[in-house]
C-alpha cells in the first residue's frame, strides 16, 4: 500500500474532487481510496455525547483492503454521494 499526502503541518490536504479525478484518471494502481484521519465528531445520544477521533473514508476503502464483512455490508463506491453518511452499529 502506498500513502500519498502533503505536509500536514502546512494544512494542505487533498480535496474530495481531486481524489475523484485521480481515481478516474490514474492508470498505475488497480484501485485507490481516500481517507482523512484528522477529524473529531460527537458520539453519543442526546446530551450524553463526547468528542471522538474518527476516520472518514471513501466507499472504496474496504474493497481496496480486500476485507469482507462478517454480516451486513461495508460502505461501497456507490455510497459516495453528497448527503450520504455511514452508520456504525454494534
């Protein structure tokens, strides 16, 4: 696996349209995914929430890694649409 990124100290991340263009035009890799591990979100219910670190990933994340879910399904490329959000259940 190869990680491609810029200097985080300079706060230069790739934007999602850049990733989509790269995924559509690159001819070197069989597939690629996008990930952002520098995000905090609220986790909990109602007033009982806390900030947690999360990793936002593109729909191709799990298929690129070659893993399969034990039950249900993972997110997939067709889920990459504005307004879509994944839900975590355990």
